[in-house]
C-alpha cells in the first residue's frame, strides 16, 4: 500500500510508492513543489519534515548538519517508508516560475521528418529546468540575438529538454543546427517563458490545434496529461501541408490507444499525389469548425504559424468560443528573416 504525504500549509495530500521520490510522487498527482537540479545539489526543493521519516539513496550535497537538526529535507531526492507531513510553499498554477539563464549542451539530434529535427539538450552541472507543459526557452546567441523554441517534453520527464526545430532556408541559426553544429555543442538558454501552458484546474473538454512544429508544445501537454490523468475529452487536430510533413504520427496513435477520451485528426492542406491521402484535407482550423460548430464549452489550445492562429481565433469566436478560453502559441519569423522564432502570446 502506498503511504500518504500531507503538505502544509496547503493541506494537499498525495500518495507515494515505495522507492519513489517525494517530488516525483507530487508531480505525478499534479502537485507542484519547487525544485531546481532534481539531484540534491541546489537546495531549491528544501522544506521541513513535520512528521515521519525521510531517507536518501545518496547523501545530498545541499543538506548540511544544521539543516538536518532543523528537520529540513530535500524533497527532490528524498524518499519515505511511512506517512509524511511536510511544510513547503507550493507553486500555484498562476505563479510565474523562475526564469533562469543556464548553460547546456546538445545530447542528441534526430530527424523527425525531411525538414524537422528533435534537438535534445542536457543542462550543465546536471541542472533541471522547472516549467509548465507548453512553455518555451530562448537560446542566447553570441551576438546577443535570441531564438525561441517550445519545449516538446513534459515537465516530469526533464532529464533532457526536447525541442522540435524546422529548417528555414537561409536561416543562419537553423543552418548551423542542421548542417554544421559539432556533436556535444555548448549553448546558452533562458527559460521557462511564455503564458502558453496547460491550465490544469479547469474541468472542460479540450481542443488542441497544431500547425507544423506547433506539434511540440502540444506533445508536452499530452504527455503531462497522460502522467497526471485527465477525465475530460481531448480532441487534437494537426495541420501540415503533405504527408511527409506529418511526424510522430505513431506516437499520436499510441495516445489514442492509451486514452479512450482522446482523438487525433491529421489534416493535409496540400497532399501530394503519392500520398494517396484518404483523411481530412483543407485548412486545419476549418476542419475543427466543421467538427465542432458550437465551441462555447471548450478550452482551446493553438500552436503554429500566425495566419493559422489568427484565422482560428476569428472563426472559433464566431462559433461561440470565448477569448478567455483560447490560448495560443504563435510561431513567427524574426525581423531579419533569417530564422523562425516563436513569439509567445
């Protein structure tokens, strides 16, 4: 049987399994505790043990004898074999997370389709980045310019930061990433950023609309939903030009097998003859509107190019969607037209 952890002063409770860290158990049950490195080195997760006992597999660096005497503990790596009562200030959903500048290096680079890569980053010194599903980071380049990309993996699975990046012809930064970037390259990032993230305390059916690499932040949201569990229906629509632009389709099919309340509908705007496409065609926002003529009861998340976002907002508003229930992540081109960046709304 799992043990019970009670958090003060909120009074929230969650179950914890044998061998599970307090932080992992809290995240699994949608309770957000502060953390930094998730390795016991930074002390960001420090709180007080009011009742019960905590143990560690390895002695935490950031916990000294004085802290132990004061009944303080590091919840990112702390475990228990008993019921616990702890004291720590939780992160409220609307509370902005700390924006940090962190060094990182490239762990892997894999092609997802003909012009999109999955870039996975490891933070220096085994640091971890705390973020909400759907938020983004910015690369800080040597000349001071910035390039922004949405995080494509869920917060609980943060060993690496995953980004989905499309190659832009003539884009200096994406040329570097795709063609000349050495293995294990070092970069500098800042994050988390943006108000586009999953609102977890709203019990309304959800429509998600993605275009191109806008799939990335939606993927992070779905992975988080799978982790914490949502009961409401979720309808995902993914718009691309042709079949060759549709990536991670097998993963989306697996989501549907895992969650009977989830549907995934890809939409091709310009299918090629060789695609032999039998699915939906046209503009993705129009297909959504055809499927859901009354959108007044939905929370709507949209991620993709500005024309798609703008057209979707106009059309969905006509069909009853309230602007306070629509959340968007608009991918735009930088002023020098050399690189696509994400201007987050």
